[in-house]
């Protein structure tokens, strides 16, 4: 993999990736101890910066959230030198002031998934990685300030409830999560963020709100999600184009250090 190197990666859906933003691009296959990633990795250049992209649901959006090979995706990015991950994803809102079309940069999560392979340390070594503050604060600040500078409506901070999927929540579940003080709900954060920390990467979700979930007494439909998601795509691409050149080479956060105290 020495020929292919990228410091920054985007994990997202096919709607987020625009080959036109890259000056040149190439797809590569990366083999991992955990099987095949969701798709070949696209490596391209933007304003002289090497960027990697992988669609977490596959190139044709055919892999449901609970079946994604998260370990292979993160390991493949590690193999090409990625240190920072930007992770756009669609979410529902659990709070009235967080409206469809808004963006959220969460700083906490609640895990309601099960059965997903969530660590690289399944035996031989034991690793208890700290997730007290799961997202990179440096990336969060850059994303937030960039979004404000281009006029996007964005919320900094908040709790992301990650559910198993692929079904949406019941009304009772949605109201329960809302009563916990959670802000947004989605299906793909876990274990992506955990695995990124285990390989010393910075990680930040760029959550795109598509609906109010079902606490608002209006059942959410896949059609509604797709419609709002499509409207958000241009905003996300504009955000990424302005954001990427602002990410410094040197990391000033602690994301690369958590593993030092985690392995027994």
C-alpha cells in the first residue's frame, strides 16, 4: 500500500461522494484480516491533499447498517495511512429545535446496537479503550466553524442514539430516547467510531437531519429520508470542499494517544 497514501478519509453514502471534486482519482482494493470492505477505496486529490473515500453501504447502497463490515472498512483506511475520518450520515431529530435540513456535530453517543463486531481486540490482547469523549474535538471545531462561515445551520454538541436498524423506531422507543435528553438518532455510528479510536484515528460525524423521527406523531418513511437527504447532498459537498483544506497536518488532539493506556 506504500503507493497509496491518504491522511483524511470520508466515510459516507454514494450521494456524498462527488468525483468531480477530485483533481484525479483511482479505485483500489485493500485486503484486510477481517474480510472485504464495503467497496473499493477511492483515492483522489483535492487542492493538493490526498483524500480517501469509502461508501459504508457499498457502491449501490446495498448493505444495511447491521451488516456493514465496519472492521474491514476502518482497517483498510488504516492500511493506507488515514489519521482523520469525516463521517457524513443521515439521522433523525429527537429535539424540536434540530430541524430537518440541519447539521449536527455530536459529542456523545448512546449505543443501542447488538451483535456487531465492535473491536479489533477479540483475543490475545485485551483492550479497554476510553470512550468518555468519543469524537475528535479538533475536527468538531473545524467542521462547526467552517459550516457557519458558509451559512449552514449547524448544532455543535449533542447525543447520538445509535439503534440496530434496519427498521425505524417505535413511537415508544423514540419518546424514550427523547426523554433521555438525546438529540439525534441513527444506525451507523457504532462501532465505526469505536474502531477508529482503536487504531488511533480522529473521528467526527457530520450528522444530516432528515426527519423528526416518530416522537413528533408523524411516522417517518424511507421516501421522506431520501428526499431530505438528496436536498442535503449539495450542502455536504460544499462543506467538505471548504473544510478539507482547513484540516492541519499536525494533530493537536489526544485521539492518537488513547490506545497507549488501553491495552492490558
